[in-house]
């Protein structure tokens, strides 16, 4: 089950990235497309990814990766 979930999340992130990079949509526009295609759970997951990336960019949290 975990492998399926991971593959699904990767697919979501790739879809969102394609909307941003290939189609030139804004985060808000791309989130709306994600919600249409993947539903509320997909929308919520990508919104959390965006929030984490914004926090990393602003130096609010530090990501040390897997090398703890």
C-alpha cells in the first residue's frame, strides 16, 4: 500500500510541476487544476508542499534531508 501511495504522491507532484513549468500557470491556478483532477486530498497535499517550500525559501525551517 505504501508504494502505491508514494507513486500517487509523486504523480501529483509531477502533475503540479508540469502545470507550473510547462503550462505557465500560477500556484493558485495549478492548485485549482489539481483539485479538479485529483480531488480535495490532492489539493491539500500540494498546498502543504507549497507551504513547506515557502518556509524553506524564507528560512523558517531547515531541511537537513536524511542525513540526521
